[in-house]
C-alpha cells in the first residue's frame, strides 16, 4: 500500500492537463485498435503542446529543476 501511495504522490506532481488527457485516452481507447486510437491521440498531443505547462516542463528540464505545473 505504501508503494502505491508513493506512486500516486509522484503522479500527482505531473502536469494536470496531461494526466487528465492520458486518463481519458486510456479509457476511451479500451477496445480500439491502434489505427482507431491514433487520430485522437494526435489531436490531444497537439492541444497539449499549446499549454503553458509544456513550456514550463521544457524550461524545467533545461534548467535542471523541478517543474511547477499550473494546469494551464
């Protein structure tokens, strides 16, 4: 149980919009083949790339610091 909580805390530190999109894609993709699922994934990635959280994530990597995601 502690291992699960540690994992959950780590996941909660991620970009909220990306986490929500991943969860949605996983649930809506159940039972779909790769060819059917890929167009929605591509749209989702394109939309997420327009968020300020993407810029923050890239800046954090370049600056070697923890990101401060805002869900924007």
